[in-house]
């Protein structure tokens, strides 16, 4: 097998985040489920944008946040995602390229605008997301470059892709190509609602195509239909090589075979915004795995990255995550 050009290739929805403070009363008024993610159309996105408070615009998307985190650790990364040839699309491409991430998926020249996620953060730092997928829905099998997949140690797939049939086909193609090339496939569950929508398909994927499974507590319980997180992770570890579960303030759990590792959460002075915590946790774990580090250290790096991102607005790191490597 040839040496890998990239540590991680992330495939996901290219989304620009608009993040703003909101009260729980506002969420109720708008019919939102706190802590969840709801897909909305372009008209609803415009109406909500006008109703919400002042926002901060940053390039985001779950897999995009993760690959930005890998880059912040000093890892080499690539990204596949779809944007429109508009202002937000140009901003998104520039933001990834500026941090050294390879992103050459062609922009679409017609159809919906570049995707955006309106993220509302309540006083307890919980985020509730309303997403207009826009150009993301144009991602299809033709955007999956076999050479790029084969050149990455780990191909990291965003569960949200399963909400669109063309992207789902791209997802499956990438997983197959990675396996054929002898590379690893990682999957993040993305959202418990996403798990409920696609549970049977996710179970099949994990059983046959996934080496590394990322989930939070709600997602892993929803996937395996049990009431105990450790039990659910152990079930997953019968199929995937590694299962890792984020547990908020309780840290994270990593299960490989019979080995169960618990990693404490990083200390954070003030929790400002939990947006991207799981994405950055995945970045630390993926970076560690690509470097052959022990599982406990991979988990520590993940928790350190998650701790950094929840200390400020926005889902991408603002500090030099390489400093975390010293322990």
C-alpha cells in the first residue's frame, strides 16, 4: 500500500453557520426542539434569520469542523462537499484552503445557494440548529474522487449525508472505495433524530463498512435500542473496530474489543457555546489514530479539542491545538 497523502478525508455538508444567542422562550415560539437539528427551506431560513438576534457567521458543517480541527493539530486533511459559486461558497472554500485543507470539489453554477445553519444558543450553552442544505444536496457520486479517497488514511463520513439520496449514494461509494484501498472508514452519527430516520441503514453500514464509530449518548442508545451507554458501545464494538461516545461533562468513552477506556472532559473556565464539541472531539481522536497514538491519548486529544471549542462562539478552533499534544 502506498503511503497516505492525507491523514483524514472528511466528506460532509459544506455549511456556513450563523450563530446567535436565543432564549428558550424564542425556541418554543418558533416550535423548535431544544438541542436538535431541523431541516428548513430557503424561505424559512430567510424568515428565521430576520427574526433571530445578531449573529456571527463562520464556515461550519460537521465534517468541515472536524477536518479544520485535524488541521489545527497539525494533521493533513482533505474535504469533499458541495457549495454554490456565490459569496458564501467562496468564503467557505477560502476558509478551508487558508488552514491548509485540500478542497477542490467543483462549485455548482446553478440551483440553490450555499447552505447555511442558523444555530441558536440558549443561556445554558446548548445549541439548536435550523439548517437550509441548499447546494449541499447537489453532492453525488460524481464528486467522489477515487484517488483522493485512496490517498487518505481515514475517510470520515458525516451521518447527515443520509438525509439526501444523491449524497447517500456518494457516501456509500466513498466507504466502498476506502475499504477497497485498504484504508479505514469512520462514521459520525451526527444527530439522534438522524439515527432514528436511518437506523436500519446505519446498523448495516456499521456492521459491514465502518471501522470507527463516533456517537454521543443519545445517538448510541438510539442506534442499539438499549438503556445503558456502555452496553450500547460494547454492542457496537462487536462490529466496528472502535466505538467512541462523547458524554458531555462526563468526558468520553472509547471501546475496542474488550477494552473500555473512560476519558475525563477537559476543564473549561466558561462554557459559551457547545456547537462543534462533538466535531472537534472527533478531530482529536482521528488525529491521534492517524499518528498511531494509544487510545487513551486519542481520547484525551479529543476532549482537549472539544474543551477549546466550547469556550467561544463558533464551531472551529481558535487556539493552536498542537499545544495539546504536550499533555
